[in-house]
C-alpha cells in the first residue's frame, strides 16, 4: 500500500519534458489572444473618439453657422460669425490629434473630412420646394432648419496584428439640424 501512494507524488521518468512542450504550444496562442483583446480595445476606443470628435465638429457648425456672436461683451458688440468648413475641420482634427491612438503614420487630414449641407428651397422656375445640397464652396446660403452632414474616414493600423489584418477603415457620419 505504501508503494502505490508514493507514485502519486512522483512523476514517471517519461513525462519530465511534457510540461515544457505544452507550455511552448499554449504560450503563442495565449499571447495572440491577449494582444488581440488589447488591439480590439484600442480599435473601439478610436472608433468612439472619432464619433465624438465628429459630433463636436458638427455641433460647432450647427451652433455657430451663420450667426451673430457676442465678440465684445463689455461694449455689447456682436459680430457676424460663420463656422466655415475650415473651422469645423480644425475642431475635429484637434479632438482627434490629442487623443487618437494611432500605431501607424496615418493622421487625420482635411481630405478625410467631408462636409455638406442639405435644405429645402423654393425653386424659382417651377415654384416647387426642392431639396438642395450645399458644399463648402456655397455654404453661405445655409439657413436655420437645414441639415449638416459631416463624414470622417480614418484608416486604423494595428500594432501587432497589422501583418495579419492590415489596416481597417473607420467611417462615421453625423447629421444635425442647424438651429
């Protein structure tokens, strides 16, 4: 009886290297899973940040698009302020440049941000109400009640999984009604 109870505490001589082989097989899979979870978290963080930056830029265009702003509160002087495309794009880029986690050299550029407005106008020739689109070139005709569309596209580069997955394009769009 004593002889059998000792076998529980001692490994047979044929199993000494088995745990090293098991560890060598499991470790790469565990590390791949760990880095995939980390990179997915960074991807979701960047996605949320890009969406929020787009909302804030759109809100800038909504609140300050073609409006009178108090520029000198002491003297009560108002100035006409137009949230141009450059101001909206700079608002979005500022929010992204401060907090966006980018493992590649990709940064958010002006070409990645698209802005246009849509509103209903009276067609002078037919007398009917039609939907018109406005771009950055003719945005001065934007009125209260029109909708502003801001589209942002960004290519997310992974740190470790880029060899397997490459870059993943992120796109977000925000639509708000101008007040």
